[in-house]
């Protein structure tokens, strides 16, 4: 039966969920390993705590990448330009979501990092209730008759404003934006390969259908001549009194047509 192009399953051109999920995990796993390696090289403190926090951010990144995939899946059958435009636009809010999650996950360890930095430099760093970063100066003794001066704190960094927080979030989002674009480029490359293979399979099916149609056409042309010659041969056998040979020929023709009507083309 000839193949109608409209009956081709569009799922043939789509990537399997397993391949898509593996690409997401692969990209974020590479990011996790690179960031962890960089932290080990520069000697960051609290590696144990940073490790699970990075892993959590990467898991969130996989979830956001899955949302980006849903957006791209809507335009899988559209032109390459449309798919690129959707990737460029949809990646930005996704990157902001990951950056915000990154800040939320790492804010709780920021105070420990600041205290460790102060300890390494021999100073006391702390944040007040307003979020200002202060240095506590030690007591100094003027002379034996003067009482110790009370500890003083020096402001070295004011509490970040809402605008400052958005700037930090946007700065983090830029890196995650290009990471999402890298995955989108990988996905589009895999999708193009899948569509090329599907087109090749369709072409093979069409060629097979055309060959089968050609064979059927030849069979329709041959059958009348075959039957004409067969009946003439049978008529000659009957007229010459060769009934046994005629019977044998009839049985042979019967077996031939029985095999011709079978599903197996051989």
C-alpha cells in the first residue's frame, strides 16, 4: 500500500525524553564539576557546605531547563530562525530564576564566609540588623589613668539596596543565560539530527512503496499473458488426450497462485 506523507508520524522527528533528559543532566553536571574544580583550585573555605548547595542549584537548573525544553518543543516544526528566537527570549527569565535560586541557597553561608575572611586577616567582620558590614575595632588604652575606650565599629560596606540586589541577581543571571543557550544549541543540533534521520527513513519508505507499486504494475501486465498461455497449453493437452499432464499442470498452477497470494513477497 503506498505511503501517504500526511500519515507519517510526527513523533519520528522528535527526540526521545531520555535523550533530552540526558542532555540536560550532562550540561549541568559539567557546570557542577567545573565550578567545584575551580573552588578547589582557588582554595575556597567550607567546601563541604558549598558542595551540596551547588548540587541543589544544579538540580534547580535542570528543572528550569526542562521548562525551556517545553517552550522549544512547541516550535519544533517551525523554521530555525523561530526556534533560535524562542531560545534567546525564553532563556532570560529562566536564567533569572536560577540566579535568584542561587542567591537564596548561598545567602545563608555568606555570613560564615565573611567571618572566615575577617579571621584570616585578623579583623572582626559582622553585619548589623540593617545589613551593613562592619569592622569591630579592638579596645585601646590611652594611659594608666584613662579608662579603656569602648569598642568602635567602622562601616566598610552599607547594606545593599533593592537595586543593588537586582544588579547582583542580573550579574549572576548572565552566566546562567549563556549556559541555557549552550544547552539550547545542543538540543537544536540533536533535533536537527533526529529530523534528518526521520527524513531519510521516510525517503526509504517512499522508495520501497514506489518499487512495490512498480512491481504490482508489472504483475498486472504479466498476468493476462500468463493466463492466456496457460489456457492454450491446457487446451492443447486436453485435445491431444494427455489428461494426466493436464491435471498435473492444473495442480501446479493452483499451487503457484496460492503462493502468489501469500503475504511473504518471496
